[in-house]
C-alpha cells in the first residue's frame, strides 16, 4: 500500500523558543489532516521542546555526527538527537555539503550511524545550475545517491526517504518545472528499484524540495513519483506550511 504523502519542514538555522507556537499550530491542524504525514526538523536546540509539544507531527534533526560519542567538540550524535525525541534525520543537504565540505563518504557513514540509532533517513541530493545547464544533472544526482544510500536496510520504504533538491531552486523562489521534477524522480525511482527491489524500492517516498509553497504545492505533489515535499522558507510559519499540507490532503481526496 502506498505510504501517505510526507510533508517535512526544514527550519534550517531558524527558530528560538518563541517559534514553538508555530510548531504547536502546525501540530494541532495536522491532527485534522491525517491523510498526510507531517514533520518538522527544527534546529538541535528545539528538538526536545518541539517533541514535547507534538501530539501528531514527527520531529527530526537536520544532521548528525557519524560517531555515536567521543571527543568531537560542538558535534551532536544520532543517539543524542534520538534521545531528544527525533525520529528521523535529514542527511546530505546541499548546505551541509557546501558550508561544511561534506562528501558522499561522510554522508554514507552518517546514514549508517543514524540507522544504528533507530532513526529514519531523509537523504538529500541535487545538482548545481552549472551541472543542469551542461545536461549532467541526472548522472550527477544518481551518482550522489549511489554513493550515499545504504546498500540494504530493513523495512526500506518505511525507513528511507530521498529528497531531490536542485541547488538553484533552494530559497530562490524558482522551483523546478514539473517536467524536470518528473524526469529526475523517475531516474531516482529506477535507482531505488534496482537497489532495493520492486516492492520496497517502489514504495520509498521521493520528496521534492526547492521553493515549494502553498501556491505551487499541488502541481508538484501530483507529479508522478513525488511522494511529498521538503520545505524550507515556507515551513517557518504555520500559515505557510499548512497551506502545503492542505494541498497534499486535497490530492488524497481526489
Ligand atoms: P526552500 O523551501 O526555502 O527553497 O528550501 C528548500 C530546502 O532546502 C529544504 O531542505
């Protein structure tokens, strides 16, 4: 059976305790939209407070270290975010790759650490504008995933989501076209089926991220092989985020 659409808010480095009211509002409204799986990945400092507020929505982290503990000043392990209430972790986001020099090997190691800690994964991929213009986007993105996704995992389709986030679409107001999304998601689906088999690979949710907002959510979410959205800017207010959740719920009714 197909999993519910998955709408995840990535708050990035935004949010102090004053934003808990937004999380609460998102949680309460999501209770009326049970056909959609809703989650927020706040900064580390808010994981436990959001977890305590949340009755319905999932809470996750935006990164974790590849080691479970040790002398790593300033870092946070998968075990720690799980202890704080996180149920999933976003790994391989392009902002981590660009700002912290994260490469495929490290991201693969982080995936393993997160799975060991009992977390679900949202593994990100996405090409630069230069690569897209050069016609190399698909090869690059599938290469990233081949190098970072676990070889095998139990209950794959439940534990893994992939997020396709073209770098040029993040925070620019310029989402990818539905044609480009459909083509890339089809390539990712093929890779998932090759790796995990028809049933499990076919059911993994492939999220799209990059300038998703209430106005364009419907057309993106109804595109083939789109199983949800990873939302940055528009997830920072309950109003903006719930518009996207509502679009996903409406599509479930049609
Ligand atoms: P925006 O929705 O702000 O473009 O961010 C997308 C993103 O990077 C989510 O991880």
